[in-house]
C-alpha cells in the first residue's frame, strides 16, 4: 500500500475532474491509500467521499491565495506523509510546488499533469503569466504528464518542454456504466456536453442551430457556466429556445444519462486537451461532429467515428449533423466503430498502469 495525494483545484463537474476521480478510484481499488484534495464544498469532494477516498477541502478560489493554499497543503503533507504527490493543472501545480518546498520531508515522487494549456485563450500579459505558471509547475515536478500529443507538441513549440525533467503522454480514460450503453430511447437529436465557457465555444451553437433551419432538431445543452444566460438570450433572439433544452450543470451520472438520450454530439471547442465528452460519447456509441483542433482530432477519426469540421463554419457543422441525423445506418455504423476504438484506445486499466509506472510502482500496486 502506498499513500498518494491527488490535487485538483477545480472541483466542478468536468472532464479533468472526472479523469482524476477515475484514476483515484482505480488506485484505491488496487489497495493504495488515496487522499483527494479539491475546492472545499465542491462536487469533486462529494464524489471523492462517495468513492471512499480521503477527501480534503481547501479554498482554491483565488490565485492570490496560492501561498495560503500552499501552507494548507504543506501541513497536510506533514500530517499524512504521502509518497507520491500528483498535481493536476496549474491552479493545483503552483501551490503544490510551493508546499513541497515548505515540507521538510517531501514526497518521494512529484508529478504534474497538463489537462490542456488554457493560456491559449488568454491575451498579452495574462497569457505570459499563465505560461510562466506552467513553466514553474513543470520545473518543480519530477515528471510532467500530457494527456494528448497535441499538448506535448504545443509545449515543445512554446519552449516549455525544456523545463521538464522527464515527460510522457497518458491519454484520458473514464468508466461508463454498462447499462447506459444499452439506452435505446433517444429524446434528443443533437447534444452538447461541456461547460458553458469560452473554451467550449457555446455561443457558436446558436449559429450552428440556425444553419440547421428550417427544420431545427431537438437539442440538449448539458452543462452550466458563465455563458449560460447569454446563450439563453441568443437562442431566444434567434427564435430557437423552444427547440433547445438548456439542462444546466449536473452530476456526471446525470450528464451521461442525458447524453445517452442523444443521437449525435456536437462540440465546437476553440481549444482542447484531450476532450472527455468525445470519449464518453464514443463509449455510448454516439458519433460526434467536432471542431478540427488539437485534442479533438486525436479522439475522432473523421468520416469513421464522426466528423471534424472547421471551427468557424456553422454551415459545415450543420451539413455533417444533418448527414448523420438523416442516415440511420451511417449513424449506427459510426457509433459502433467509435465505441470499439474508444474501448481499445482509452482503457481505464491501461491509464492506471501508465500512471503506476510514473509513480514508480509496479502494475500490481506494490513498490
């Protein structure tokens, strides 16, 4: 048994949170003692407790509180003496780096995982500071893990890779309830699953749905965020609100239940790491139409498991969505292929084995 500390700052429902919870639960099943740190009072902490993990809440809400967060983490490390500390994302990586330097007897192994480089969506000084934060996280870790080849290539292009002591790429994987894979009832024609933030480009959905006129299908928007009210207003102004169900933020279990009721997934993201929504849709045999960007193009084989289209052409999205909705055989064939390839490429047990190697542990879970 090895004591492992997992730290993810953002405890809201989402892809990164889902992956860290999946990894943590698999580690616990192997007999390791997993301590899970996230935003106090968050969804992630509730899920961690439900999974039987040791859950610790800290207030990560302000980046200016990084020294305070680091002090709390240092105190926790001294108390539990983890052998491995794994930070996910820069909001966790920075305080973990500082905490390890404050802790007299630090962990044997420190890892940092990049879950997408979000500085891509920043401008000028904020972008520079965000890149500086990523550099600090990589320099202080014994190893950096990328979730996609695209992230690794971006790190190399932007000169970040030289700061890593060692690095590897471990694709995301998630567990899906087998019963959901048998869902036959399709309440919605098109589904969107993701946070309503700039990265996921939700306001572009209105333009896509307008391009599907005059026969706009039944649509589910699953997820919440700061752009929810603006999206609702845009849909109302376009006369589409009666065809679109804005279902808001919900637990992963509920989100997957709703996704399973959709025929096709649409994901017009501006940037991605290794999008979980596309993997979840594939596991549910749901083909997707997504923007042709790094990350998404590693999950979708265009014209095989779905379609990749230009991020800025609503007519291209509409054309491919209509093609899938109008052709039951094509949709079913792509869905089956997507599921088969996802199960082959994104096995949770394979993801676990890769992490155990990075932790310096044998696959059987021993030192």
